């Protein structure tokens, strides 16, 4: 398994991984354009040339960065790939001068983010816009 930072994104490949990881239908999204425009960085995990994991980091241009879209192919789960992705993303955010890395997660992912990845528990708010 190889970790690649800011790899050339294939929209179909990443959309497929995202759908597999989140249990949804494959709907091709403009990932490459979106990441280039909005992300500080993104990180992929590859088995040979097969994309098996992904995470992106967006930021405010200053001290705060945000983990989004952490995804691991279900056949590669529970092997530490997600943790390696998040740690690589954190290293990239640190290198860019960020002081804080934020993540929102559903309750069933608390052990992953809090224990495996080392995030602290904080209170946060969420406003549904649509």
C-alpha cells in the first residue's frame, strides 16, 4: 500500500470509492476541479494503482484546517489505512502552517477519530442548509 499526496484525481475512480465507502449509488462528481479549487491538500491510499482510500483537507487560509470525506474501500477496512490517511493529511496541514485540524464525525466513528487518530472531543454545532 502506498500513500500519495495531491495525486492526479480521476473523478470516476474517486466517485466509485466514495460510493463504496459510504454505501451509496455511484454518482460521478467533479472531484478534481473541486479539490483544486477548495482543498489545502488531499491524500490517497493505493494498492498498486487502485485507489483504496482517500481524505481531503480544506482550510480557512490560516490556522484552521478541516478533514473531509475520509473513505476506505470496504475490502481494505480495519487495516489502519484510514489512520494513515488522516495522519498524512495532518502532516500536510501542519506543514502549511495550520495550528488546528478539525473533524466532524458521526457517533459510530468516535473511536476511530478520538482513539486511533488522536483528536480531542469538542462540542460543535451543525446547521442543515438544505
